[in-house]
C-alpha cells in the first residue's frame, strides 16, 4: 500500500515569512525499506506567490536500490488540484548513482506562481523496486519571491 511521508524540512518556519530573492532548497530523504509505487514524500512546502524558476531542481540518487526492477521517481509541485512536474518520472539505473534534472522539453512549469500556501514539492515514486533496499535520495528546488509589477 502506498505511504505518504513528510520530510522534517516540510514545515520550515522560513516559509511563513519568505524573503525576497531566489531561494534554493535541498533535502536528503533516507529510507530503510523498499519504496512502493505511489509513495509520496512531501519534501517542501512553498509560500504563496513563489515563482518556480529554472536551476536548482534535481534528484540525486546514491546507487543501486534494487536488483531486478528499476526504481522510478519524479519531482512535482502540487496543491492536490493543480500539478506542475519539473522532473518527469525517470527510472534509476542499476548499480550507479544518478542525477536527474528537468528535461529541456519540460518547460510548462517554469514561471508558475503558487496561489496559496497549499503547494508542496513532492518526490513521487511511480514504480518501486522488486527487492527491499535502503538508501538516500537528495532533492532540490528553486523559486523566486520577486514578482514583477502587476503580477498576482
């Protein structure tokens, strides 16, 4: 059964009073058992009016999480209704560390502005490995709190 997880950085008090400028955030997720399809890790809560910007979005994996079936993961921003996908689901290869970044063709999320404090950055597992494994996954995101005049 899929499990929702919340990272310790999720309720970062800095989000309640965001400062102007570009913000880069990263977190390391540690897991001790195999991840399952549809597992969701709520990594960061975004402030209202956060504008998603290029650069700083990544998923870094630490190695071989399974022996036969690839772990498939992606990174999304959602409030449960509106979803933007900076990093589409990608299979993590066997036995090697990898860094996933947004594809040059996935641009629909760039410039999106959150309309409430209900938006999360989430790591989504779309296919779990067939064997139990532990490890770490590091994720990162970036957003700006400098909206142009006339923006909502």
